[in-house]
C-alpha cells in the first residue's frame, strides 16, 4: 500500500448508470461538485469512468462510502482507487511527431509534467508510451 493515495477513483460496470446520473451520484456521495472539485472521464469502450479529485480527499474512504451506497449497489458498479503509474499512453498523435517533442512536452510543468525517462513511439497506432521518472509527473 502506497503512503500516497491516487487522486483518482475507477468506477467499473457503469453501463446501467446514465452519465448525468453518475455525476449526481458522485456529487451526493462526496459532497463535492463536478468540474470545481473533481472531473469524470467516461471510457465507454471498457465500461468504466474515472473520477479525479482536484480537491484533496481521502480516496480510500470515498471508495468505502461508494461501495456501501444503496444506488451504487443497485447499479452493480464497483469502485477502487486507481493505482499510481509511471507510464501513460498518448493517442491520436500527428504522423510526424518526434520522441524529442513528446519528451519536452511531457516534461513541461505547464502541462502538469515531470522528468521523462523514456518515450516509445508506435507510429502505426499514432500513439506513444511516455514513462516518467516517478508517478508524480503524469497528472
């Protein structure tokens, strides 16, 4: 167990919960406001949503509250803290993108980045895997 918890919570099995309903439900459980205090990214391809908290909260406690909430159980959703990672996948990149550009871009504090240790380009997919020196550089 990392001493530093991730600011993100993954909600799985979300297909029976309309996105607007999910937003209201998470606001109700957390007591916070979407956009001001947290964001929600829907990933319908894998039936998942990720809530990332801008405002500092105990995500482990939030997950516990979610798993006990009547509506979350009715929708058969599960919640877990998103594990911290040192790598991210960048998609829909331009054809002529370079590893140097990606390194500089993702190291920029303005972009929420940090020191990059490796960039792997996948031109056939127009994507890349960016690996940071530590997990704090990929917010």
